[in-house]
């Protein structure tokens, strides 16, 4: 009896609505999506090819040198980079690694390009903050592979929908931290900038962004790691890279291969994490 | 000439502003209004003018609306009501661009916690105002370096604010404001975060600077001694309202109400009050007309042992002691000229009490207060001390 009480509300066709909406989008913007798909695919493939042109030994050395200087001339990360990347090369996963690098680089950069302006908007307007915040919460509570559905609907399969899903998944930290960083600028400093007659842009460039920089960098670091964590999931819709090896090992229950591909991902993740963190050092 | 004019300016924070407005007009208190409407009275019906070259001090307890009032002057806060004129221009009516222009050219602000940008060097901080105005690089560097040099901080120009002490940071804050060469300086508790010695030094520097540059300065403090020390005029605020405006002396000698009086109780009056407030009516005698007998009679009547001597025009001539008068009268002298002494100290009426305390304790006679040769009054130890300790000087008109 009790169980049936709510049944007088007919089941709402929410799924249908969403589908109609998606159809609407795909129908009307089909040419745009296919343009992005083509253009994105081409540029990412050429980027990977470019990376592959660099001899692996040179690549490893360059990254190690960057790591050495970025960590204030300490050897730890540099040595780890050499050992780790050499291991990946040794396991014959170099091409996959480069595909993964491309995926991470593209999705992070796009997420940052979209995320920072949204974060700035949020910090400047309480209305915008109130609207965007719940959307970000929603985005972050969704499991990452949910984004594969619209990605596939818009772009089919391959690397472009992979990046699309990664961008959505990895966007929130950059937005949040940009907003936070700007709102944390002390009121007296904002007043000082205003009292000298700064325009909004001058205030942003000369005061707020520089002071928010380390907070924003912390957000970017998270965004990069999140987009890396999407690599395996994106491989479910055909994005190339280390994720695909993990996935296929999973599907065929090949523990050994899975472990190797997995550990390669972890190595890559650690290098990226430490590098982006050490770029974020204070000078004052 | 008046530089700033504030007319019926009110600022109410929060919603239900109209409801709050009605309640203030009914003389409800700030807390009652907050409870009933949720709105806070920041400033209510402020009216004052600041003259060119004046140091105008706004004083009041925490939360009395001082910061709100000063921020209304450059419109970091927009007024709810009223008009503010800078050089006759109504700034409450300016659009953003015009307002920026006024802020860039006419007034600079100095902040309690210095407001220096931590990511910029001292030089870059000092250049800030010029930089956003678009002054060419070389020119602004020269101007900023000059301002730093005047503050004695040029050697530190490439350091960051966190590397400097508080006093030095505030000097940079002041240099940054001055580099812009504004007519008006707005200083919100600019010295409150400094320790007492540095603070006094900075006050002296400000006074010194004012001597040289003749800026119009609006200075906020919650310290009456500071207000009295640097202010040409002082406005006293309570709960968003200005309750008295006047010179330090006027506020001390003639407080508008008990609140002001209580505020002024623990002040070192000797540094503010002039001898005019402590002098009493002199017992005097006309040396040209009167003789020793009259002098003795007067001294007996007034119960004094010394009488001051003046001529017909009340020009101060000296004094006569009771002993001398008695002797003279015994000798049968008719005139006072023979026994007139003229070693009495005189001071002009605008001398600070502080400056006569020393001489007074050394001197055997009272001190005469004389202006343009005319005798105005006399200073007696007991009365001076009493003036210093009472909460309203006997020179002022009592409103009780
Ligand atoms: N932005 C604001 N929003 C709401 N209320 C405010 C705001 N700014 C100030 N107030 C209120 O206005 C009143 C006056 O504040 P104001 O900062 O001007 O005081 P003050 O005299 O400068 O105090 P202090 O000596 O502590 O600096 C206070 O009751 C304060 O709570
Ligand atoms: Mg204040």
C-alpha cells in the first residue's frame, strides 16, 4: 500500500527530454561538431607525431633538465624522471606515452583557457558565483565516464571526444581556485588599487591575478592530474595512449601488462604533478 | 578656500534602507535600527567642509563610521544620500571614468595596514599611481625615486614590502601617495599600526611635510592625543553622526555634550590648552593715576600680595608688592613709579600651558599674559593645575 502511494505521479520522461535536447544540439550544430572533430584530431595527431620525432633519449634529457632547474637544482625529481621515462621506453610504451601526453596537454590547456575566465567572472559577480558553484559541484560529483555519453554523441569516437570529456571532468578545480584566489586578495589592497583610480582590467592584471597566481596554480595542478585520470576512461571511447593498454589488459585479465601500463601512468603522473607544483614558487 | 564640502551625507549598509532612514529620523539608536531592519547606519547626515591646506581629523571610537566617511570622500563607498563636493565638483554625480580621473589626479589614500602590494618592489609600489595613469616609464621612475628619496627610503627601492619594518612600510605608503602629487591626502588610521615612538616620528614628519607642501589632509584616528597633535580641526563621531567639529582647544574647553567630555577626559591638556584658558582676571592698578594707599587697599580687598601695574590703555608696566607699597606709604610717597618692579615674566595668550609649567615653578611671581603690550590676565599655579585636571577649562563657556 505504502509503496504504491507515490505512483499517482506518472513517470516523467526525463530521459526522453535529454535525448531530444541532445538530438537538437547534434542536428543543429552537426557541421560545427564535425569541424571541431576533424580539426582537433588533425592537430592532436600532428602534435603526437612531433613529439615522436624527438629522439626518446633527448626527450628524457630535456624533461630531466627542466625538472632539475624547476626543483631549484635538486637531483631527486631529475633522477626519477630519467629512470621512470627510461623504464617506460624500455617497456615499449613510448608511443602510448606520447599519445597520453598529447591528450593531457590538450585537455589541460583547454580547461585552463576556459576555466580561468570563468573563475574570474565568478569572483567578480556574486550572482555568477551562485549560479556556477552548484554546476561545478554537479560536475565534480558525476563519475568521469558519464561525460563520455555526450562526448560520443557530439564527436563520435576517438581522441577528440576523449579530450572533450577530460576537459569537462578536469575543469572545476581551475575555476574554483581562480575564484578563490581572487576573492582572497586582501580588501585593503583592492581598495588601494581602486583609490588610485585603476580600471577593472588594471586591477585584475596588476594586482589580483599576480596575487592569486599561486592559488590558481594549485588549481591548475589539480586540473592536470584530473585530466590524466581521465586517460583510462577516455580510452573506452577510443582515445589512444597508455589508458588503452590498461583497459585492454583489464578486459583480457592480463595482470602483468596491466601492471606495467598502470605503473607507467603513475610515473607520468608523478612527474607532471611535481613539475607543475614546483613551477609555483613564491618570489616575495 | 574650501576644498572638500560634505552636505547631508548618509550611508546605510544593507537592505531596507528606507525603513532604516525613517527610524534614524525618529532618533532611534543604531542598535535598535539594526535589530528592527537589519540595516547598519554607517554615516548619518554628515556636514562639514575642509579648507585648502588644512589637516582635518576625524575621530571616534571603533565602529563610529570614520572609515566609511573617508571612503565616501573618494567614493570607494557610494553615499545613500547627500552630496560631496571636491573643488566645487559634485563627485556623487560622476560616472566611472570621471571618478577615476579625480582619484588619479586629486586624491591619494594611505591605509592603516599600509596597503602595499606584496608582489611589487618598493619602487614599483611607489610608481603604482603614475603607472595606471599612463605616465611614461622613465618619468614615473624619476618621480617615484624622488618621493622615496624624500622619505629616506631610496636605498630600499628594490626590496619587497615584507622586508621592511612597519614604520618604513608606512613611509612607502605615504611616498606612494605623494608621488602622485595629489591635492588631497586621505589617511585612514595611517599611524595606528605603528608603535608609539615611530608613530610620534611619523606625526612630526607629516606636520613637517604639511609645512612644506600644504596638502589638504583628512586624517582618521581613534586617538585623541594624535588628533590634538596634528589636527587643525577635529570632527568627533559617534554611531555614524558627527557630534562636534572644532579646534582641539574648542573641543577640550567646550565639549558639546557628556560623550565628548568623557572622550576628552584622559587627554594631556597641557599640550593642547593655551594659557588663555588658564589665566585669571588680573588685579591691576593704574600706575599713572593711583598711589601706594590705593594699591594696599586693593591688595587687602582681593587678598593678594602682588598687584599688576598698567597704564591708562592697560599696557602692562610691571608689578608692585605689598611690602614695597607699605614702605612707600610710610614714606608718604604719592606715586607708584618708585616701587614699580618689572622683572615679571610675560607670555602671549596662545602659548601652550605645557610651555609655561617650567618657568612658572621657577618664578617667584605669577606670570602675566600680555598681547600687543596689553595685559590680558595672569597665571597662578593653582588655577593652571586645576585647568589641566578639570574636564572643562575655565576659559570656556559652560553649558551646564
Ligand atoms: N561593507 C559594510 N557592510 C555593512 N556594514 C558595514 C560595512 N562597512 C562598515 N559597516 C558598518 O558601519 C559602521 C561603521 O564602520 P566603520 O568601518 O566606518 O567604522 P570605523 O569608525 O572606521 O571603525 P574602526 O575604528 O574599527 O575602523 C560599523 O557598524 C560597521 O559594522
Ligand atoms: Mg576604520
